[in-house]
């Protein structure tokens, strides 16, 4: 799981942020994962899409991943 978190951070940092782009709040159930990865509480749409893709790859053995997946399925 550490590799997946590191990959999320690298992908998010590799693309320069566009100031005018709308930012999306990370759901409360996903904040623990965001804190582990050192992510801000808001992401651009493209950053959020990448984070969701990596969330699908993360281990379901982690309770935080399960909580976040449940929160995302309700969106």
C-alpha cells in the first residue's frame, strides 16, 4: 500500500496545478488516506480522477481504503 500512496503523490506533484481550475473536496471518509499521502484536502478534477484510479488499486485489507471506497461509491 505504501507504493500506491507514493505513486499517488508522485502523480499529483508531476502535473502543475492550474489556478483557475475548480477544486474538489476530499470526502471525510478519505481524509485518513489523504493525510498518509500528504495530500491537501482539495484536489483539481484531474488530480481527483487519478487519486480515484489509485484507490481502486489499493489493498482492501486496509479499513481506511474500505471506508473511502464506500464514500466514493455514494457520490
